């Protein structure tokens, strides 16, 4: 189950750009079509800054009894760190899937990545 979630996140991350076009590009698009296409955060093709739901992350952070307040900046940083972590472990697991001539990540790929890479040593035994 976790492998499927990681695979879905990685495929959506690879398909979406990290940022919208520059201000000049947005102006060029507006000038080219008579200004009919909206520019800014609501423009199609622009991705959000965080792909994870910030409200859910904030709720998880506040579920810790030691956390009483969580600023929007801290919630955003935790979200980005989580995205980068999931992307990193998924890419490492993908190497093992490709060695098995598969395109879909499986739990054994995550297990292999966790066992092989020292940075993931703290995760050993968590998928059991």
C-alpha cells in the first residue's frame, strides 16, 4: 500500500512543473491571446508550492502534545521536507524496481532501498 502511494506521488511530481513561468512569460501569454488567460496562482499549468495538504500536516503537528502552536511557515517547511523525503526514497526504490524490469514500485523495492542506503537506517523495520 505504501509503495503505491509513493509511486503515485513520484509520478505526479515528475509530471508537474515545480514553478510557474516567469512574469515575462505570463505577460507574453497574455499579449498573445488578447489577455484572455488568467495569470498568477490560478493560472492553468501552475502548481501549488506544496503538493501535500497543509491543513492535514498542521493537524498532525498539533497532535503532538509538545506542540501548541504551529506557524504557517513551519507547516510549509515540514510539508516541503516531507515531499523531498518521499521523492528521495521513491527514486532510490525505483532503481530496484528497474533492476527487476518493472515500472511499478513494490514494498520489496522500498525495503531494499531502506536496507541499502545508510540515510534510511532509521526506517528499518517500520514497514513490517
